C-alpha cells in the first residue's frame, strides 16, 4: 500500500516514548486533500532525518539486519526492520509492525492520540 503514495513527501512527525509509537506523515496540501500517515508500533530504534523528502519503504538487506542486531545488542527479526530510503540513503526503523492511514485530519491532529485511547 505504501507504493501508492510514492509521489508524496514524508517527514518525521511525532514519537510517543511511553507507547513506542512513531508517526511519519505526508501532510495534506491543496493538491493532495488527505494526509498519509505511517504509524510504527512498538518502535525500538529510529534512524530518520528530520527534514521532509520522498521516502520509499523497503525491506532490509542482510547487512542491515546484522547492523540492527549490533545496535540493539539482541536478535532482531527481519520482519521488524523497516528501511526508509531517500536520495539513495537508507534509514532504519525497528518496530513490531506498521499501519498506513489516509485521512483528512487537521494539522495538529494525530492518529497516535486515537491509538493511545484504545480506539482503532
């Protein structure tokens, strides 16, 4: 589903430490009437630049899996490693899962608020 939004520009938007939730957002514009949010759950490692840019969500290489194991000092399943590629540079997120949400929320509204309250 992320490929559908490959033309959109994303940036690090919010991280909630106590819930280990990471939000990367492509904000709505005049030409794009919806936000696209990528929410990562049970996030244990984040390596993302703060600026906005075109990201591709990719699977990790064996080298990146080994790096995650080294950085976190424990075995990490490749299914928990997500690679965000921008300008041929690869950035790692380690999380249990992710969800893509497309909505029309206001600038300050966050889907993390909804998840914190136990709603879906």
